[in-house]
C-alpha cells in the first residue's frame, strides 16, 4: 500500500467521484480519466486495483436496471474478443515496470483525448463483424490497463444505431462481464488484497455522491462543454504521464 498524504487522498477522492459521475449516464467514456488522474500520485497498478472492486459493485447495481434490454448478438461478438484483449493486458501489465506502465497509460490517454478533441477516427467505418472483434479486443485491453474500455466500445456500438436503451444496456452488461473477467488476472498479478478491498468499500459513499453530482451536471452544464473539459484534461494527463515515464 502506498503512503497516502493529503494531496494523494484528494486526488483519489476526485477520481472516485468521477467514477460515480461516469456511472450516472452523463458521459459514458469519462471514467477513462480516473486511472490517469490517480497515476499522477500513486502507481498505475494501485490505481487500477483500487477502482476495480468499486466498478464491480457499481456494475451490479446497474445490472438491476438494464438487464434484459441488451443486444445479445453484439455481446456474443464483443465479449470473446474482449477476453483476448484482457489476456494481452495481463501479459503487458505483468511485464512492465512502473515507468513502463505510466508510458503505456499516457499514450492510451493521449490518443483517446486527441480523438475526442479532433475526431481523428471516423466511427461510421466500424460497423462490420471484423471491426467489432478488433474494437472488442482493444476495449478489453484498455479496460485491463486503465479501466478505459469505453472509447473502443463506443466506436463499434454507436454506428450500429441501436435504440438508446439497448445501446446503454449493452454497454452496461459488456463492462460488468469484462470487469469480472479482470478479477482472476488481477489476483494472479498480486494487485488485490484485503486492505485494498477495505479502501474500496470505504469509497462507495463517494461513488454514490458522484452519481448525484452527475445528475446535477446533466442539468446545469452543457454536454458539449463538459466533454470538451474532459478531453482537455485527458490530453494534459496523458502528456504528464509520458513526461513522468520518460524523464523521471
């Protein structure tokens, strides 16, 4: 367990609040900012390990609302590919030191931010089964490394033009399954322990508060502005992590 000073505690609190906001339905992919943010003050390995049990509990709560509305056909395509991505994430995670993890995390964060800001990739091209398998694997990989599987998943699901309820339900079920599949390799890597699970349980009220804040933000802040702020934050975080990895 890392030493947790006031600054570290504040950053962790902010990251957990953002996790709750992302679960409120406001901004499906903004949860990808949490691990890069925490990695400024703690190791990426600790950041992802702390957030995983929180995400699983939040998934269980979300499944009660969304189960039965998902697209079984899309999940049958995406989930086997996600398993491949999780395996690749496990191999990468286990073979990199802290600097290597920061560099990989920084590159992923930077690429996602650039695409959010400048729409580098035309999502309308990703409608085929082959694209679904590639993006499903990429979602599994980035979810394992940084709990940031949302952007690749959205690149495939959004062009499918599913009804909104079915789209949201499919994403919820997908990540509930992916997060559970991540548990065994995280345990094999020695990332989870009882002390960390205790921290995660203590963080749950913050997740609940984040959900409430997300609802308020939906009403008070224009969605375009919110996404823009998140994108710029991810861009800066990605650059900072790359700098830490290369020059520190």
